[in-house]
C-alpha cells in the first residue's frame, strides 16, 4: 500500500495512506492530538492519582510518536514507564527518517530516545532511559491475550471507517482483560458504535473534549 509523508496543521509530520484516505495521526496536528488524547487524558490522568510506576499498551505503535512523547514526559513527571507497542505492519526506516518530531518538539537533546526506540529489536524489552522500558511487539491486535497487565491503553488504531474489525466488542474485550483494575483506555474516537462496544464488555465510558478537529474523544475505565 502506498504511503506518503505529509505535514499536519501543527507542523508535525505523519504518514498518509491514499488508498484509504487515512492518516496515521490527525491532519489537524499529529503532536497536538498525541498530547491531548494520550498524555493529558491518559498518562497525566493516572499520575494525578499518585501512580509512580505505570504500564502502557499502545495499539498501533506506528511512527513511535506517542511512545516518544511519553518517554519525554516520563522524565518530567519522574514516573517509571513500562511501555508495550503493538504493530502489525512496522513503518519503514525510510519513512521514519522523514518524521520531524524531534525538531517540532524542540527536543534535540532527546533525539537519541527516538532513534533508539526504532533501532532496538522487536520482541525484546529494552531500556531507553532510566525511566522508560520499551517492548515492541510485531503482531495483530487480535493476538493480544494479556491479563490484568496494563494501567493505560493508548488505543490509536486506524479509524473504524477503514478498519471496523479493530473497533468491535471482541477487540475491546481483549483490552478490558488486559487492563488492571481501575485502568483506563483512551482513544481519539467518539463514535457511538465504539462507545457501545466498550460498554458492552464492561467499561465505564466518558466523553471528553476532543483534540483540534475533533469535538469529542473517549476514555474508558475498568472499574472493579
């Protein structure tokens, strides 16, 4: 499938799939979306509850943007992160070299974090910083069978319009099972069908203000 690198509205890059008319991140701002959805309403939300050690599962590792920002934030927050990124189709090295996240984030001193994330082998736990442990898993989301393992799930799959099979009760049951009690799943999507699928497997779901270009997003909690 053809992949084109484009610049989103906040100046940060992403990959666009013409065949699906679908970008990896929001065209309204890749970095803005990552901070709003996954950091503000996921990572920061748990840190406000005095978590010192947080395990995260990312559904759709993609370009590594969410992992890179989370790694940077872990140092600021003084929280230890055990991060698992699942990706069925890893991004090519050629496309990764075109991502401008380091300069857009003014994170030149952290450039080695981004490079190392993409250089370390798949299927192995690798320490990126003293606060950030990364495991990349090359597999389909349907193959996830973890139980009570994660505090947060960053659900950043392609949209339901192009991959509806990733937004079903079957997948969200796997997500529910993978979360620890009181864990949260955050996603940019606010579709009614997605919310109902989450609720059907036991999640308590709340609508939150969305990132630029989106009116709402969802946060789902595993309340036990």
